C-alpha cells in the first residue's frame, strides 16, 4: 500500500470507529432517557395516589367532625366527641372567646343532614371546606331547621393525620325550602 492509501485507510477506519462510538453513545442516551421517563411516570402515579389518599382522609375527617359537632344530645357530649378531631386552636374556635366548653347536661338536640362539602386544598398539608347542610336544632321541644354554611380549615399534623384547625359559621341560606 502506498502511504496516501494507508493514510486514507487509517482515516476511514478512524471515522468508522468514531461513527460506531457515536452510535453506541446515542443508543445509550436513548435508553437512559426511556428509563428516566419510566421513572417519572412511576413517580407521578405515586404522587397522584398519595394526593388522593390525603384528600380522601381530609374529606373523611371533615365529615366526621361535622357529624360529631352538629349531631348531639347534649352540649357536653358534643365537645367530648369533637376534641380528638381538633388542634387546640381549632377546639378554642368552637366556643365563645374566653369561655370554657359547656359541661351542662341540658337537652339540646341537633342533627345534620345533606352535607355538601366543597374543598379547596391550598397545599399538601392544608385544606379548607365550605360545607352546606341542613341543621335541625331542638330546644325545649321547639324545633328549627335551616340550611347553613360552615367553613372548616384542616391541617395535616405529622403522626396524627388531618386535624380541624378552625371552624367558622359563614351563614344561612335563606329562601330555600327546608324539606
């Protein structure tokens, strides 16, 4: 072989080896990209399942609280039932400022029906609900039923789950039939 042919042969072999290395590198990058996409899909599915579990837990805790708070035979029973569902701040929000929860055995009956919760979750550890429901209250054998809206704020407390952190009576819906 002549020196110019050797030079061409070496250049062609070098180009061939470089092309093979580049092709192997591209396939390696492509397989890594597929692996990353697969992991991303897997993590997105896990995040969705965690989010839906927490939302379901928040909704369940909201419902449990409202049922305990608005369905009772005596006011003392009411406060005993709601205490484990709440933070200290939330518990204080359930009775007038500067007073203690009533401990009397007076017969005040209350029931809640037709709960429609509307959720706003501002973060993974905070959720707010606007709850619409019919509230029937009976005192001294006089009954009253009205449609009310109550706002509940929940926070996620580590190792305890969702807790009611604030309760606010928003108002009554007037002009709606109560039956």
